[in-house]
């Protein structure tokens, strides 16, 4: 298992760069369904943001939540889905 951080590779923080990353490092069509999944919003004391899990149905939903909330750090885990490409 390995970790890839999209924002570690680019200073851009938009949907286009996230999609480019996923198309390069994942089987994008195989990771679209996220039924029962969540986006984890990370705690940030500076901006008074509490950690929270938001249910999502698709990877597109997860990306949209992340880019819509610029001051909220977020993570979505794809487990082995990224390492197969």
C-alpha cells in the first residue's frame, strides 16, 4: 500500500487537477461508486473547523465537496484502487 497526496504534486487546488491525478493514478471508472463512503473533513483550529464525515455516493460528489470548501482540508481513501494502475 502506498499514499499519494494530490496537493503534494500541485499547488493548484481545483477539480481539474484532482481529475487529472485520478485519471493518471487510478482506474477512474472503477472508483466512481462510493456508496456508503464518506468524505472526512479534517479538524482545523485556525479556521475553527471540526472534524466531520460527510456521506457521499460517488467520487464526483466527494471532489465537489472538497473543492467547494476551500478552507476545509479533506481526504478520501481509495485503498487498493490507486495501486493497481
